[in-house]
C-alpha cells in the first residue's frame, strides 16, 4: 500500500509541475521578479508552456515599462529558438531589435540587443 501511495503522490507532483497556469490564475500583485522566477523555474522544470504564460503576463501587465516588456519578449523568442520553432522566433526577435531603433534605445539594456542578434543567426536561411 505504501508503494502505491508513493507512486500516486509522485504522479501528482509530476502533473503539477507540467500544469500550465492561465493568465487569470496568476495574482495581480505578483511582482515582475516573482513572475520571472516562476517563468525560469517552469522552463527549468521542462514546462516551456507555463514559462511562456508567465512571460506573456509580464508583457501585458508591464506593457508601459519597455525594458521589462523587452526582456519578457526576448525570453519568449529565446524559448522558440530553443524549440527550433524558427517561424515564430524570427518575428519576435525582429520586434525586439526594432525597439533599439527608436528614441528610447538608450534606456534599454544592450545585452538583449546582442543576444537577439545571436539568436537570429541560429535561424536557418
């Protein structure tokens, strides 16, 4: 009986790790740092779908904070690159690069510009 109970608990834990939250299920007062941590933990646990949901929540809730939104958009694109989903990754990466063409470019972290260029080079021609 103990082995069966342990197996059931293990299955529940695995299922919970693979669950994907809805945007509405994420509390409104969740900070950017908490959302990023949830996204990274989900991705590290093999749940890229959940990770993407957390980054999309950042995009929506912090839309007016361009550096924060840019970071979330890059992370979504980077997930697509890791999945070799080139058709979805390319326009996302091009969107990130476009932010560096505007007047607010000087306020943006230069690292994302460089990382975006690196990811774009991974896309087959």
